[in-house]
């Protein structure tokens, strides 16, 4: 029995099926109270990297919890945070030398937005107060993150509370030419660059907007235009970071260094809340002054939590010890084989694969996230031992890196059979 007091996220409680009670998670699987074993097809909202309850990470959590659970980070430091910062600097471009810790993806974005605005003001550019974002973007559920997201059902009820941004139009087709991603943005930045503080985008894959894939050249052109016009560039890699795209970071595919890099989700292997906003010496230097009112006015109670930091350090160790690149290649190959088979069985649109992320669109009556047609799909796949959560008419898989090729191919087979039977 589940508690009637719990209000679940992104759930219409009046019509939703009762939640499935879990008792255990291990590797790529979830285990229900009734004894069913489920493949976690979306890494539990894109979080889990090496698998649930990875022993190296759980041991680090237990060890750190026994030594120091939490301490204010404004006055103190500790080894897990110090080591994590060094690990982050090793995997990111050389210019990203400063690390600001917070506790989730939305706040990592909020930190970048606030830093960008304050830095512009303190670097003698007070007129730069606007942000450019893209029409299908999603950057989180806090007010600033919603403001720089595209207009959607996720933020529409709160429209009067959001600050104004400039939305650049784009395509949603992964096969579209680069100009379809960049042309409107180029016009905007040429016309408004004197008032634009920053540009924020999800490099390579826009996640919640429908797993929209971007060509690397489009991101390169946007970065070049930002540099040309002295506009700050923010990469939101909350989802794409830590192996999802086949490399450690999406920016590794692109060869571009942003002014801000936002990371979360896979940072601790998915085990605990933690996020980071990385930036450059130029930005950091804008806040150094003998006057205290020039400091960065931002902090969280759990900033630099020792247990979360220890989990993140252990996650890096697992990346180094395991041949994770090979695992990602095998998952990507299984995605490609499976989608090629599904093309012959189903009427699907725009099948696409990038690392461990694979998706296609179904020609349903409504492409909206609110469509109820695909709720049935989740119910049917659960009965067959697979957990997925479609984004409107976008069907996708993003499994943990320990998932085998056979499991990936079986998952796509289950999805194909469910679509043929029920939709």
C-alpha cells in the first residue's frame, strides 16, 4: 500500500496508475515488492551511470557518512570537495578552472545565470541583461531555469513570474541542415548583442524538449558568434554529461569551451543530489574585490555536502577503472541495430542515436507531452519487465552503462511489440 499523503512529481494524481512499490535496485534493474525485475530503461530520470548501488560508490557513501555528514561550506572545506574539484578540472577544457557546487541541475543553471548577469555588471557591461535560449529548450523547474526554457506545458502556468528572454527558433529534425538551427539565432545576436548577457543551450541533445539532436557544427557556429560579439555561453550538460553521448561530456564532440558548464545527474553516479557550475578565471575575477558587495550572493544549505562529494569522487574512480567507452559503444551499436529493425515493423519518424541515448517519434494524434495515448505504452512495457517514460510522442531509451547489448535489444523489441498491440 502506498501513502495517500505523497504528492508525486510530474503526475496527474486523479488519473495516474498507483505507483509501483520498489524494494531494491541493482545494476541496470529495479525490483518490485511483488517480485518483478524491471530493466531501468531511462536510468531513473537520466541519473544512473554505472548501475544502481554500485559497490564502489555505496562504500564511499558509507565511509564518508561515518566520518562527516555535513558542514557549512562558506567557512570550511574538506577532502571530498577538494578532490572532486580537481577531478572536474581534469575532464573539462583548460579554461574552466573555477568550480561552484550546488545540489541539482536547476540550481546549477540558476548559478550560471546569476554569475553571468553579475559578472557583466561588474565588468563594465551593465546593459547586458538579456539571455537567448532556444524554443524547445528545458533547463529546469526553478524560476530562472524556467525563464530560459522554451515555452511549453512545463512552464506555461507560471508565465507571469518568469523574466523575459529572447527565444531563437530551430528545427526539431535531426536530419535538418545546420542553418535550420542557427539562422534565427544569428539574426538575433547580430541585432541584440549589446544587450545580451548570455546564451544557454543543451549541447548535442535537448532532453525534455523531445530528445532533439543537434549537429556539432551548429553548436560550433553558435559558440563562434558568441565569441565574436562578446556574449557569454552557457552549456547545460545536466543530462548530456558523464558519458550519455558516448564521450565524457557532449562538449568533447564539439571542441568548444563555454564560459559556464552546468553538470549534475550523473555526477554522483546518480546516487545522491549534487551539481556543479564551472567557469573561467575571467568570470571569477569579476567578483574579486576589497568590497564585500562584489561577492557572489548565492549559496545552498547543502553546498559541498561531504557525502555527495565522496560519491562523486568514487564515480570518477569507476569511470577510470572500467572501460566505460567500450560499454557505451556496445550500447550505441545495439540501439542502431534495434532501430533499424523497428523501421521495418513500425511507422516511426526520425530515428536517432547518440551514445547511450536513442529515440524516435510516433505519428500519434497529439505530439504533446500531455497526450494520454502513450501512458498505455508504459503500462504494457512494465508488464514485460521494462520501465520507460515517453516524452509526448517521443519514445526513447537511455539505460545505465552496465546494460548488456541483449538487454538493450530486448527492450526495443518489447517497445515495438507494445506499440503494435496497443497503439
